C-alpha cells in the first residue's frame, strides 16, 4: 500500500468525494467551505499527501500562513516527491518572512523538476527578500530610515504576513516623524497578536515622540511584561519615566512660584 493511499477502498472513495467537493468550493473561491471538505478528506485518509497540499493552498488563500505551513510540511513528509507541496511550503515560509527556509523548499522543488517556472521565480523572489533584509540592516545602523522603509515595502510584497518586516518599517516611520502611519502598522499587528512586544514598543515610541509620556510609559511597561528582556522598550521606558518625573518637578516648582527652577 502506498503511503499516500488509505487502508480501506470504501474509505478512500469517500475521502475522494470530500476532496472533489473541496475542489468545487475552492474553484468558486469559497475557501472556508473548501477547508471544511479537505479537512473531512484528511480525517478519512490522514496519510494522503495531496489532501494536506489542497488544504494548505486553501489556508494560504485565507491568509492563514502558519497553519498552511504545517499542512504543506506534512504533505512533503508523507511524499517527498510532491513538488507542489515543496512549492507551498516555500511560499508559506516566504510569506512569513523566512526567506532562507523558503529557498531550501524551492531548491528541493527544482531538484525534483528543474524546469519548474514557478519554483525558479519564487527562488529569485526569496533571494531578493534576503537582499532587502541585508540592505535594511545596514541602513538602519546608518540611521537612513527612509531607505529601510523602502526596503521593507519591497520585501513585504513577497512576505505580506511577516510581522518582523512590518515592525521594522513602523519603527522607522516613527523615527521619521510619520506617527499616524507607524501607529497604523503597529495597531494592525496588535489586532492579530495583542501580545506582540515589538508592536507595543512602537505604539509607545509614537506616543513618546508626540509628548504623550504617560500613555507611552503604559505601552513600554506592557511590552516589557510580554518580553522582559526587550532592550529597546527597557531604555525607552526608563527615559520616559525620567522625562515624566522632570516634568512633574517643573510643574510643582511653577505652582510653588519657583519660576527659576521650573
């Protein structure tokens, strides 16, 4: 018996029916229903690589790349010669911003089918993302924040689900004084992941530069609660608290009539 088939012919036929129903919904772009039917097929026949591949494709269309990655990886574990499985695995890695892992998946697809045009193109895309990352890292150290934003925008065209790239872009937007844009990016991430310490830090950074010190401190403290070793949040929190204390001392001196000290 092949690893991609089921134990019982009746079960196999029923699973195929579910798969075909999933295909029909996928063709109609009803990805939620397609997902349900592919799941039924997998439940009936958990050793069939193509069923996992189909569900991975559906999850990708729904923007659920982490789950899709799990299914794509399972499909190639069951059948290492499954080219589309390797392509989907690579595409998920790339969408999530892991360009090096994506390259490995696309390379494997090319080993199996060296003329595969999609694998060739995606391999180029993954290498381009790695190059944008490298340039952005150098430019961030040079404090060329505009260039970093440009590089992250290009990288996000291939890696739309990468929180790391979005956070770096948001931080640089804050450094450039483009606070509403930076806040918007950070808020989008927090809607998906309310515990993201980097996004909380960026929210705090924007508020700090907009002179909303008390609110900024709240976000820095929250970031540190999620990630106690977050160095940037730690420094920013310390600076914000010092500034807050200085302002309070100044206000107190002013109220007491000590204008020189204020």
